[in-house]
């Protein structure tokens, strides 16, 4: 592959990467309280905000804000039953986003890195 084609391929990979990369999704995973919430939901399953806040040191309003953010980026699903909102992990969307990101990283490495740079 000549230099011009390599540069074009790299530019295409970069374009695809920036179109797919979801900064809000990864930022949501960088907040320790949100990771605690995800851990709680992994252990307990579907839960309402009351159950979640009973097991967290933060105020209900803080937990509510984090739950809303996790829902907005697709990590959580929310269902209303009577007066209660129940949250659970949106596992398939979570996995799909991570797999897509991993696929793009692998593609980027194959195009942008020398063949032996990452083998050590």
C-alpha cells in the first residue's frame, strides 16, 4: 500500500472512529458513584431509587441525577410502575457499545500501527 492510500485509509478509520465514539457513554463510566450504582444493580437486579439510595451514602437527589444520566446514555432502562420508577441495566446496549468500540480500536490498530508495535 502506498503512502497516499495509507493516509486515506487512516483518515477513513479516524472518521469512522469519531462518528461512533460516544464520549458521554464513556464519561458516564468514569464517575465512581455511577459505577457503584451499576454494581448495586448487578447484584440486586431491577430496583427503585428508594432501594438504591438506602445502600448509598449520597443523597437521593444525587443518585437520581446519576440514574438519569446512565439512562440518557443507554446504560440503564427505566420502567414506571404505579408511583415507582424501576431501573435495570440495559445489558444488550451496554455490550453492543463496548463491542463496537473494541472493533474500532482493533481496526485502528491494524491500519495505524506498524505490524510489530503492539506484539510485545
